[in-house]
């Protein structure tokens, strides 16, 4: 059976022996840690929905290797429809979790490697593609979650890897052995790292020959000795430790990010997918980035939640029929669907690579992600407009439950006699969560920088548009002969 | 042979006997009138490109009625790919003409009628669909251009048709005869009207029973007696009369719009496609509007021209390498491709109607068009930023050609020794044309109001999004039970 | 001596006996509570800077009653320059504290009352103005901080006060006695409430006769029996309890808001400034709101901090010379100075009221505040763009200090060999604080809703612009005679 | 008598013997040429209003040289109030003319020279200031209009003046004589040039010693032999030649711009205000630019007209009460008043220069102008939204007057039975004029590039903000010691 249930997924995580640190201390039980648990819940949703008949078409696929039914997160896109369904899967899960569910980065790494290992072999006669397909089969059959690890710490941004004062600021091979290689370095901003079974490492920039020790890609079990996880903080993270639930906003799900250190870690050869073929580092980055920029389809789903929450806030506040409120809800929807158009269009305009894998349209995937660096901020601003100031002046759940002041909360924050104060508070906290709290990390800042910062997209847009064709068209219309000047 | 050449198209127009007025006078030779001619050239491009092998896939289709190869502008969309190709055809022609080429409105009317006539028959047992298919076959075989006429003058916006002080402010049947009906009224803002062989009339709003005399749809030859065309003015229209060319900006193509008056015009029954089935008026409007909002794909093509022109202006001004200029070009492209995503996505997310016709996704088509009411304005602003003030202070072509002052123009407006002053002027005039002149009518104001004003799209967006689903998702995440309040 | 030092201010707070609740428990020592303390520090800054010679001109004034030198926060504006200096004082303190310093609301209440009590007396022959001046003298001589309390809970937004299902949803008089009145109700979103010596209550909307029991204004010592404070939560509030400092971002200052309940509180007559003169409720709201909308000058100062932090982040990240970074810094400054223009202009265009008090230009004060509901959000977005994703994935201060993982943090988050990792982390945390954390409450959501939500400003803008004059000008230019239609 | 009437101004222009070309031909009667006349009317308004008692305070001033009452356009600002009144004068005239009234550029040149000539003398012991004051007295007493001529053609933007392939691409001295100098070159984009009595020439960029032949400033009568004017075209310029009026939109006023060629023109020494003091060229540019960026106060007045026109369009269309229309009118006003805040604030924050002249705040003047490059475009877009598509599809005035089709125009473009179709057309044409036609040149493109293109303002903003102070504030709040790194 190729698909785990959510329960099986959770149990599989318990069997891992990860070295995880948070607030300066090692965490013994990662799965049940109250700050991490919601992120596990979110990832588990990718397993749960795959078993729900109504989502089967979106959440599952047929493996092109085995012919088995597999979770789409382990699938290699075989046609345009696969690409479109990937975008829809992202929106679906974003809407159901209201946060980052962390599993697309591994899917994007697998698909990018399926293209690039094939192309390396075609040029160099190597056997990376076979190795990769074997690995892929393992991932598909076990229904594993892979962390896709690209972003190096980068050190001095003005210098290439081999010129860094600290040579470990980009991950590199430090030793070659008969049975494999030893690597050192770190990967930053690793989303969902401690909820993953595997970690797939890729280079983070295009490289030249002098950087070839950095031009490596491989996969490892996440609990391989020498891999150390240091959890990042999020706004409002410790609310999850407070005992109550209401103040968390999203009481079920969350995300996490970690710094992953590779302290001289051994990788066996059968897990190595690129080794010093520096001229393919850029292609791997570009392919992964394009797929991953498409993956920000998920923010449309989170936007759905925020729009729903804003509408509910308006209703609980008793102002849902005011024309300016209705107009702001329309604007939020317009913006959110504009985002949706981007992730659908870059899929719909995809094409087949030599390996048979379908790739998204790189230009449109970058355009989509670039809008993701803007539009959620405006949707967020509008939701705060609709929510009202109460969102940031509301007393705590403990005040609501207090025998002393609870009555004042209940009395004075009731807007409609028929509606509960508590539910009004819940919606306020959800909007706070999405626009200032733990989920804002994913909905806003990660939307800005995940899968590449805005400037990275602008560089790709500049590179991918056909400016000469546009100039030709303009010249013709105003009567400038092409050869003239 | 089902496809005319551009030349045959022009000749076919000469055979029409249209009653056209401009500047208060009747025009004898419509085809060669210097103000109208560029719009004929633009429409002719839809014929010309259909014969070019490199555009065959986009510009032509196979008729689902006859199996013949036809111009896509006469085609009924048979699948998703047809819808996507329609968007690409719009961008292509926008880029090649730099203006409105006027033929999509008829295509959209045909497709909308193919759906609605079928649905009326299903309910009422009428025979409209057969009539329509006969008419369609005629249009396809003759490769005709149809004007799709929807917008009534509307009179008092607060009143339904039958309550208007002037009952003709919505087009209506004034007499029923054995052989057909007599209609009276007008249609405003008719794009490309005098370049069309046929005019297809539809109602402009949803209607109730009291308005049933207004719930009519039919098609007529454009030179049917009683149809009168009064040409609208455009910014800078008379530059086309000046003799030179350079000052026109776009020296080849343009658009036009007209008020079309129906002064008691007879329509035979076989050309009537809806007759008092008032409850379908709204559906016809919505279907046509959705298709036509998709059609604003063309503005992406016009955007291509403006981006090309801005890049050329930067080069002729000698500033193309300045980082702020390059960044503005990226921004223009990002915005233009964001538009493109909209017209691709609403096609890609299309679906099959009972008649077999494929319809675009109505929500996304409205979102696309709504972006068209904003984005071209910002692209236009950026192009003026890049062009520089010279765009609006440049002397005339006659000054350039003058033996007295031409030397000063040539000397002082030369930016680079290697580049011609005249070409710099041509580019300035093209940007002027697109942002202030005749083409600005199409690229800006028509983008705002064509296929429905912004508020019309906002109403549709409000109606088509599933707000309840979003509320459900939000409630679940913050712990509000659905039934609670 | 009319001006307290910061130390004296702190001591004066210790002498108060406030009834304050937080997390469901009463707080014994308000002044030293780690979550509240930073807000006290911020307010104390208004005392400290008044003693600094370089800020004397901005921070102090000469009382028009006593001729004594007083803190400007207790001053009644006597001329245009006073109004302009008020705006500059706001920017100064915003820049020095990076948060809301909470003292302007009382200043704005005093100034509004100085106008309205005078006008009530002029109409009704009452003696409110004398009472008020006596009170003002007390405030000035003691250098007190006043909370200005306007916002009622409002209950059902569609109903006036006297029709509310719960009559206490607007604060009202419930008993009239010989020596004063007894009031009941609550005021929400009270900024700096527990750092104040006095609380000045005003009605929150224009009223009609039926609401006259709600048309009351008065002042009370903040620790009057029956006044209960319930603290609101802020994003990341509990980081202040964690022991370290770095993770707080702003390690010195903060703000707070509270729900203030009036549980049948007695007010002596000499503290009553409006009593059932319902027709002046609207004027008091409008005057207070105009002053308070000007007060959002402070956000320009907070913007200064965020711009400085973004520039430092760019430097610590090693990218400060990239052209796109420089351009974003320019944009942030442009937007921030655009805000500054608003608060200067509404002061510069002020005028003298009958009482002698100078009032800001109401239209421009509303325009200014309306920009405050938009511009800080965009500055915030740009700062996150510049900061990079590290801002939300950074491990905790405890990780940095950890003997186990501290070395990895230090190694891998060092961007430049010459710069300390810890300082890079400090700047990231400051930007987090301002855009997601406790200070985001003030810089973003309070900017949205404080002094009235956006729609409140739009209503005032609609009311204050002279549309008829604009129509007259337009008609004249296009030749429409005024009387024609 | 120091102030001319409008009539006297017109007569004074008739006495000039200007060499003006348009459409390749010399114009004999400049004053009565139908394309130029509206611009003369607009400039004449600056004379007319100065005689109207209600505008005396704004339109006139007391000369600090003679003590005479003078037109403010010839005044040297003596205090902050003068600066503020200048902004108000700009808005007033913008509202009364709906276009560029062309006289501020000379005022700004006079004020800038009053500062810089003083500073040159202070350094070099020259006598420019006395010369300038004599010249100023002449201008004030005769109430002359001066063209302020700064923008050189610039040739290759990457090269300084003395390295240009064509040395005349910056205006320069070509010969020094006992009685004066001979100059050669051109000035582009000269607003109102042929309506001016005088032309004041200034350098256009900061210069080094090698460019000293270009570092010159002087004034000449506009009809000095060798000065040649070539008129620039504007969108829709020739509508003024058509005989009717309605289609012009603004039937009274307009603007114009010209290329001014200096074909070896002699300047006597007493008219030379800078001669090779290259190190002051930059200061003169910066001072003039700051004043002139303030002058874009006029666009607020043009915005008033456009808002009035949009409101009238909504009324004539019968939709003025729709909530989305009202909201758009509010937005237009909000944006327009935001602009107003900028021109008031940069005046209010002005300061005294060594010469005694008051200068605007350079940072805020640049911020103001930068907003002028954006906000009018959005106001324009909103006005087109409100106007409706009719604005660009409306038939001509000749159609309206036609005995054949006039009845159809009247019937079908009537929206309300009580309102005239003709007036609806007039308003449509006015909006067309302001957003696409001759006035769009001033309201949009000139707003973009006049007084310096957007990037020029960004460079000044970067230079004038105190980034170090902002960094200091940020460091202090997050605990970074200043000296640390």
C-alpha cells in the first residue's frame, strides 16, 4: 500500500530520532511538543485528505513508475492536468489548514531532480537518473515526506561560494570516500524540517567550475547522524504553551521553520544526484524555483480562510451589510482570485521536458510568485480594516473564563444579542493569527521570501520576457524599419 | 472556401451600402475614409493572419458543423484548448495591431447564443437553436465579421426598460408581423460597427416579464435599411486627416466606435434567436459578458507594444541601462503578464455547457476583466515615465520636414549620434498614441468600460465566490461550531 | 514646579491604587509588571524629553492660564505654531520610543473640551468652561497624564444608544445626586489607561434628544472606586516575560490598551463638563477626532525607526548597495514624508475657535489619518522585503546563548566577518516587533482604527470638501451655465 | 502702476515681435492663433485675478524693494506665509483655468536667482545680486511674465556638457564681448514661452570646471533677435481649429510648450546673473527645482476641476447616489487633498536664506512633486471610471448640430428627462480633455516630467533624508551600541 493515513504518518515520525533544539534545549518528544504539534497536524492533513473520496482526484495520482495510486505529493507531473491539480491541491490544503502545510517543497525538489538528473546523464553519460528513480520509487511506496533543502546561509552576498571567508557558508563536500561523500554546511529557513522523513539537498545558486565542491545534490533520512535542527521562533509561538486554545487563533494548525546544520554528514553514493556537475546547478535552482513559485497556490487557500474570517468578523460586529464592508470583501476576493489565476496559468501553460516530466511556465510562475509578495499584504490590511481595533485590544481567554472579569468581557464585547462573545473573540484571534501571529509568518513574510525574494522573481521576469519581439512589434506600427539605426 | 483573405474582406465591405455619419455628414466611401481606414486595416488583420502558416493553430479551427477549416473568430469553442487559443489569438492580434481589432465581440455573441438558444429550446420547446446553427453555418462559410450589439442607451439608470420615459431607450419590438418583427432603439459604443457584415443584437440586462418586449435577440446584415451609424470621436482622430503619418503614432491601425440607431427595422423570423423569453435575458448577458471579459486578452498584446515602445524610447533617449529604467520595464512586464494569467486561467478553468459549447470560468473572467480596468493605466503611466516629457512637447512632423526649422528639430532632438531623430519622434508619437491618442481610447477607457464597467465585474465577483465555504473553513480553524450562534 | 521628571512620574504612578486585571488575575504592582513596564517607559519619555534643552521648544509651552512653563501635552494650542509643534512632538517621540507613547489622547481631549465647553456656555449660559479651566490648571500644575476615553462598546451598530438591548453599551448617567452623578458603562481600546493619572470621558457619537443620558463628559482620577481595567493582549506580549531581551525587538518601550469598566462610578459636579447637552456631542466628537487624527504624526516617527532598521538590516545582510534595496529605502522615505506632510499641513492650515483655542483643519486632519491607514502597511511590507526571511525563521536568544547550539547560530547567521551575528539578530527582531509583534499593534492596526476607522475619515472627507465649488469650476470651463438644467 | 490688467497684458503681447513656428510655418499673429490663444487666456488669468478683491491676499504682495503692491508672480518670498500663499495661488489658478497657466516658472526662477546671485557675490565679490535686483525691479514695475528656461536638450545623457559630440546640446557662451556675451543652444519643453515678455535662462545640471562655459544664467526680452520658438504638439490640439467649441472640452483655456532655439544671441552684461561660476550651477538647479516642485500645487486645482466634472458626469448619467460612485468621489478628494498637504507642508516648513529670501523645505517639495507623478494618474483613472465609456464614443458637436442625425444624438444620449444632452456631452468632453486631450498633457505627462522626472525627485529624497539619525534611533531601541561593529 502506497499511501499512509494521518495516524500512520504520526507514528512514523515517532520512530525518527531527530536532534532538535528549541529555546537552547534539545527536544525529546518532537511530535507532542505543543509548539511543533500544530505543524505536524498541518502536514498530516496531506495524508488525511488523500483518503477522502471527494478529494481523490486532486490529492492522489497514479505513479508513472509503478502504476500504483500514490499521494500526489510524491508524484512526478506527467501532463498539464497534473500541474493544474497541483495548484488546486495547494489551494485546498491552504484553505483547510490556514497555514503552511510544508509538504510541497519536497514534491518540487523531486520533480526538479527528475528533469536535471536526466539532463546531466544526457550530457555526461552518468547514471543519476536511474539512482533518482530508485529513490523516487522508495519515496512513493513509503509515502514519505521530504524536506527540500536549498537555501544556504550565503555569508557575504557579494562573493561566490569558494571565496567566502567561511567556506561552510555554502554546503559542500569535504571528503570523498569509496562508499560515498561527507558534507558540511547548513540550510536555513527549512520549512517543516522536523516533520519530514527525508531531506533532499540542492545547491542554491548557479555556479562556475571553481565552486564545483558546492555543486552537489543528495537525499538523506532526516535523522542521519550529524544533522542538527534548530527551531526558528515565530510571532506568538508561545501562546501554544499557555494551556487555553482560543488565543492561538488557529487552534489546530501551524507551521515551523528550522536551521538545519550538516556537521560532517555521510551520504552514500546511491543517494547522490549531482556531484560537481557545476554547470547544472543553475538549471536545478531554476527548475526547483519555478515549481516552488507555483506552489504558492497555497496562499490562495489561506486567503480563502482570511476572507471567510473577515466576513464573519463583519457579521459578528454587526456591520456586514454596510456597502463599504461589502466592497472590501469583493476587493479581497478579487485580489485572491487574481493570485489564483497566476498559479493556474503557469500550470496550464506548462510543457514537457526531455525526461518526460511536465514543467510549469517559468515566466508565469515567477509572475505568480511576485504577486504573492504583494497581494496577501493588501488582503491582510483589508481584513484588519474589517475586523476593527478589537483584534488587538482584546483581553485574554483567561479573562473571558475568569469568575471576576469574565462577566465584563461577556457583557461589553457582545455586539449582537443573538451572537456569542466567545465566537466573536475566536474570529478576532484568527485574524490576528493570520495577520500578526504565527500564521502571518507564512501568509506574509514567507509569501515575501519563500521560493525566492521579490528581486529574484524580477530578475527571472527580465530574463524570460521576449523584449526583442515587443520592440519589433512597436517599430513596425510606428514605421521604424528594423535595420535603420 | 470558408476563409476570406484580407483583400477579399476589404472588397466585401465595398459591396455594403451602410448609412454612416461623421461630423454631421454622411460618408460615401466608408472603406477609404482616412479616419475609418486604419480600423478596417486592423480588422483585416484577423483575415490576413489566418492564412499565415505560423499562426494557423491559433487563428483557425475546424467547424464542428461542417468540418471545414474556418477562421477562429467564427468558431464555437469545442474544448478547453479552443478557449485558451482564443486568449492567445487576442494577445497576438493586439500585439500586431496595437489597437482594438474589433472582431471578438461577434465571436462572443455567437458563442453565447449557441448556449442560450439551446437552453431556451430545452425549456420552451422552441427551435431557436436550429435557426442559430443555420445562421452560424452561413457566417462560417462566408467568413463574416459580426458586430455584437448589447449596450442600450439606458436612459434613466434607476428604471427598468418598460418604465423609461422614452420607451426606446432600450431596443424593443414595436410590431410583430407574419414574416418577422419590427424593432426600434439604439445600441451605443458599437466597436467596429461599420467594418462588419452582420450585426447581432442582444438585450443588455436581466429582465422580468413586464420587459418582455425588450427581451429579444436577432441578427441582421449591417446594411439593412433603417440601420444608421453615427461615428464616435476619438482623441487625436483628425491627425489621420493631416496628410503626414508620423504624428499618428500608430501609422497603420486604429479602432472606431459608433452609435447604431434602429429606426423601425424589419427582422425576418429566421434571424430571431430570442423573442420575449425574458427569463433568459440575464443568462445571455452573463454568458456574453463572461466571454467578452475574457476577450480583453487583447490588451496584453497592446501592452506588449507599449512595453516594446517604452524600451525603445529608453534606448533612443540613451538611458536604457539605468537601473530605475530597467526596473520599470520589469514592472510593466510583470503587470502585463499578470493580465495574461487572468485570460489564460479563465479559459483553462472552462467547462462544457449543455449545448456542447465550452464556456469560460465566469468568476475568473470577471477577475481578469477587472484587472484590465486597472493594470493598463499603470503600464501607461510607467511608459510615460520612461518616455520623458518630449512625448508631449514634440513639434509636428511638418516642423521636422520644414526647410526652415527642420534643422533645429534634427539637431536638438538627437540624443545619440548613431540614432535618427525621426525614429525617436516616431516612438514618442506611438507612446502618445497609446496613452493619450486614438489607441488610448482602446487601451485605457475601453479597458475600463468595455464588456462592462468595473462595478459590473465587482457585482459578478460577489455573486460567484463561495463565501459560505470560506466562512466554514475559518470557523473550523478557530473552533466555532457551525450551528452555534 | 509644573513639570515632573520621568522618575517623579513613575513614583506618582506607584501612589495610584488601580484595579487592573490581566490573564484573569488582578495585578498588584502595575508599574513593575514586565508586560506593562515598557509602556510606562514610553510614557515616561514624554516627561524626560521635556527637560532636555534641545527639545524644549517642541516639548514645552507657556500656559495661557498661569504663564508657567508646562509640558506641551497639557497645553491648549494658542496659535498655528503650537499646532505645528504638536505634530513635531509626535514624530520626535515616535522616533525615540518606536511605539505608542500614549499621552496625546489626553492632550486632544483637553483641547477639544476647551472649545466645546466654551460653546455650550455661549448657548446655554452654563459654567462648564470655568470648571474646565480650573481642571486644566490642576492638570498643568501637577503635570498629569490623562487618558481620553471616547470609544463605547457600541453593541448593535445599527441602533442609537437609547435603543440598545443592553443600555450600558454606551456609557451613561444612571443617577443624579446633589453632589454629582453616577455613571455606568465602559470604554474600549483605552490606550495607556493604566499609566494615566486621570481619565477624561467623552461621548462617542453625535446624539439626539432621546440619547441625552448618554451625552455626558467628565474627568476622574484613574483610581476612582468602581473603575476597573482589563488589559488587552498584544501579539508577542509574553516575550517580555521570558527573561532575555533580544527577542522582544524593542527592548525598552511598548504600548498597551485596556477595556475600562465604569461600574456605577460617582462623579462630582466640578468634574462634569457636559451634561445632557446632546446637541454638542457631535461637535465634541468631531473636534476631538480632528485633533487625534493629527496626533498620528507619531507614526512618522515610528516609520523613521523602521526605515532605520531596514537600512541596518540591509547593511547587516551585506546588500545595502544593491540598487533595488536603495530604491526601496527611498520609497519608504517618500511614503513616510508624505505622511509627515499631512500632519504638518493640517496644523499649518489651522484656525482660531471662539474660545481662543487653535483647531487643526478638519479636512486635512482626516486626510492625514486616512493615509495613516494605508502607508504604514506598505512601509512595513517594504521593510520585510529588505529584512529577508531570516526575520521569521531566526532561533531564539536562548539558542544564541546556548553552549550547545550557540556556535551554529553564530557561525551560520554571520553575514559579514566584521559584523556581529547578535546585532543582526537584534535588528531582525526589531523589524519583527514593528511589523508582526507588540509594536505592530500600534504601527499597523492602531494606525488603521485609532482615532476612527478608515470609513469614519471617508465620511468626514465627503462632508468637508466643497463639491459645489468644484462643480461650478468644471461647468464654467466647459460652457455649462449654472442655472441651465 | 505695478499691476497690468488682463487686457493690458494681451496688448503688451501684441507689441512683441516673436519668431514662432508651428506645423512648419511661421505664425504672424501669435496672440490670436486659435491653438495658442487659450494658453494666453490662461496666463491672462494671473493678471485678472490679481485685480479681484476676494483674491487680493493670495494674488498680490508688497514688493520688498519698492514697497509697491505687485502681482505675487513677480514677488520674492519674504516669509513663510508668502510661501504658503504661493501654493494656494497655484491651486486657485489651476481650478479657475483647468490647465497650466504658465507663469510660475518665471516666479521660481526669480526667487532662485535672488538666493544664488547673493551667494555667488558672497564668495566671489561679484555684483550679480545688485544686477538681479535692478532686473527684478523692472519685472515687478512692468508686471512682466518671465519664462524660466532650464532644460537643455542634453544629447548623450551619459556625458557632461563639454564632452557632448554636439557642443550645443547644452546652452553655452560662444563669444565674450565688451558689452556682453553671445550664447548658443536650446531649451526644450518651454511652458508658456510665447506668452512671455522675458526669458530667464539657467543651467540644467550641476557642473564642474570643464563645463564652465555652460555655467551661465541670464535674462532677455523674449523677442530678442536670434531666439526662435518651435511650438510643440499636444493631443487633440487641432480641435481648436474646428470652428465649434464643445469638442474642445475646456472651451476657454489651455497651455503650450515650445522648443526655444538660441541661434547666437547677444546678452548685455547687465542681464547676466551667473558667468562661469560653475560651482553654483548645482545650487541654482536645486533651488529652482525645489520652488518649482512646490509649484505643482496647481495640479490640486486642476484636480478640483476633474473631481467636479466627475461628480457632474455622475449626475448627468443619473448614478450620483450609487455607493460605489460616492466612494470613488471620496477617493479622488482624498488623493487630491493628499497632494495639497504636500505643497502646504513644504511651504510651512520653509526657511530664510542668507539673501533674505524664504526657501521651501527641499525634502518635502520633492516628496510633494513625487506624489504629483502618481496621484493625478489615479484621479484621472477614477474620473474615467465614473464618466463611463461614452466619454470616448461620443459623436462630434457637428453631429449634435446636424439636422439629420442631431435628433438621434439628442434622443439616445439623454439620461434624464430634465437634463440637457448637450450639457452631458460638455462634461464628457471636459473629462476627455483632462485625461486624454490637451489638458492631459499638463495634468498627467507634465505632472510626471515637469520640474524634474520622478527619478530626479528620488535622488533628492535619498540625499535629503537623515538616514543616520534613523539608524541611531533603531539601534538604540534594539540594544545595538553605536560603536560596536
